[in-house]
């Protein structure tokens, strides 16, 4: 029996999202949360550009999305509070609170006026507290500058006792020496048994009002190793074993920087307070208490150079007047007094050439130019030179294109030709030079005659 199939077709309309636009509303934090807009566009204070946070603002930022569909209809998302704007506001408020706390702590820090009566590394003063505790903060007035020796602070307590000389640091493990000028107020915090690196330290750390006039120096902040004990305020040099004081007759490696030691370093220990350039170098520390040089002149280190080893001269090794042609001179710095130098950051080498002090780099450059010129000339000559061989009616000619001489070989002799004229001839029975001939006679002898 036949059957008949039937089918039902359902028609539907699909609505696509045509666009989505985010709107922002910035208003007072005390105002009620704004209602969802109903108009397109929303109007009022709603904007499409996201406002940025202004420092100190207490407003709140809201947003919602306008969704427009392909059939022309639209709908708004719920209004939400901007978390990024609130985070920026919270961060600002936190920073303000921290600053206020720090300022309050600074107002409460005790002001202690130093009682020392001359420049010294032993700082003193009177405190109103009875004992020194970890975390104690003071404001310390420095009446006289420190010296090159590391500073300590010994406070007299309210009960009459003293704290003892406690070490003073400017940062990490670097001791304070001449870093603070007289008449400065510095904030200091006392810490007990703090771990820095692999060491444990107790002392005062200066936290502000340092002498930051450092535009005229370059610090070599990485650690160097002392081969022998290094005193502060010395020119130091190095070899493969480490650094040591610069002095007469010694050798050092020129591929290691010459430095000015800002602090003392024990033998085999390391230090970081050293300088590639420094404004106040007292050279008598290296050269002796009576050493002097010409003021306003460049100072040179005299010696000999072999490979990368510079051997300092035994006499007149620091000089402002190079005079010996066999020596090499290294520029060290500018003498602003007869014994104090501004230490240069770079140290070119010089030699005396015909009485003129000339940089080795200039000598090398001129030598290279001369060598290049000589090579170019030789190459040009070699390129232009050509051997000339030709056969004419009078025989075989062999010569070149740069001279007027050649060798002519004919059927009877070999001839030397100069300027087109035969100068000499070598034949089977005679030899002729110019107009003179040396010939074999019939009796077997030699005859010299005019040809």
C-alpha cells in the first residue's frame, strides 16, 4: 500500500549584535549609584572616553554598555563601579597616609646637636632618652665636618651614661667619612644586629640630608679586591692579584682601571667606595708629605710599558714636565694646587717625539697612515710594472715598461740596450763594451781594441 510523506517548515528571525559602546559617568562618591540609561544615546553626563584619575579626587567612576542589535533595537547593561579607578584612588590615599606617617615620625624624632668642637670622626651629643633601643630615630646636627676616617657616634644618655661609639653608615655597609658637610641636619636610625649580605651589623644609618654634590666624581661601585691593605684617599692600581697603593718602581696592569680609594680596605677584603674620577686627591698620601708639582698643569705618571705591564719610574715618577724620550707618560689629572689633583676619568698614554709630547694613539695613527701610504705606493708600482717581450727584424727584445733598458738577442750575440743604443755585446768570439772590444786573436791570445 502506498503512503504519502508530509514535512513541516518553521521560519525564524535571528537578531545579531551590531555594536557595543561603553559609557562612563564620573560623579561624587556621596551620590547615589546612577540608574541604567533608557535613551540612545544616554545623554546627561555619560561620556564614551574613560576619565583618568586625578590625584586627590574622591569621585567614583561608573560605566555601562549600550548594545545595539541588527533589528534596530538596543539595550543597556547594568551600571557597574570601575574597579581600576577605585584602585587608583586607594593607592593615592595609601601613599598620602604613608607620607603623613613619615612626616609625623620626623616631627617626633629627637633633635640632637653635636657637641664635638673640631672636625673629627668621633661624633658626640646629648640625648634626652635613658637608653638606646633598636629603631631609635634622631635628627643630628653636625657642627664640624667628618674626617677621612670612618665616623662613630657616642651619645650621652639622660641618666649620665653613654651609648659607646657606634658606627655610622651612609648606606648598606659603607661607613660615613667626609660625606656630610658641617652645618647639616641628618636623620639617623639605630639598628641592632641587622643582616646585610653575609654580615651582621649594629650602628646608626643616615637616611637623609647627605652631601649629594657628586656631579664632579664617578664612583666605581662594583667590588674590588685588595691585594695588600689599602688606606683611604690613595691612588690605587692592580695586577692579577688585586689592588694596592701606587708608588715608585712598582708594576701594574694597564688593562685594570686606576682608582682613587674612598675608604680603607683590609688585605684580601673587598670594597666598593672607589672612584674613577674624583675632585680632591691629595697626592702627598702617595708621594710623600713634601711632594709638590706645578699648579694648573696636567700631572703624568712616568714609567715604561711592556705588553700590559706598566713599570713606574723610580724617580720623578709623578711629574708635570715630561722630559725623557725613553719613558711612557700616563695622564692622571689636573693639578689645582701644588699637591692636590682633580683625578681624570680616563688616562691616555704619551711619548716624547722630537721633543713634543704626543699621544700614543696619535703616534700609532700616523704610523698606520705612513704604512698605508707606503703599501699603496708599492702596490701601484707593482700594478704598473709589466714585462715586455717582442720580436722585431733585428731579434728578440726582453725588457719592461718602466725602464729604458732591455736585452736584445740576435743571431750573433746577446746585447744590453740602454736608451735605444747597444751598450754591451756578448758574441761567440768577442765581448764589446761601448766602442771597445775584447776579441780572441788568431794565435789564441786576447786583443783589446777600439771597434
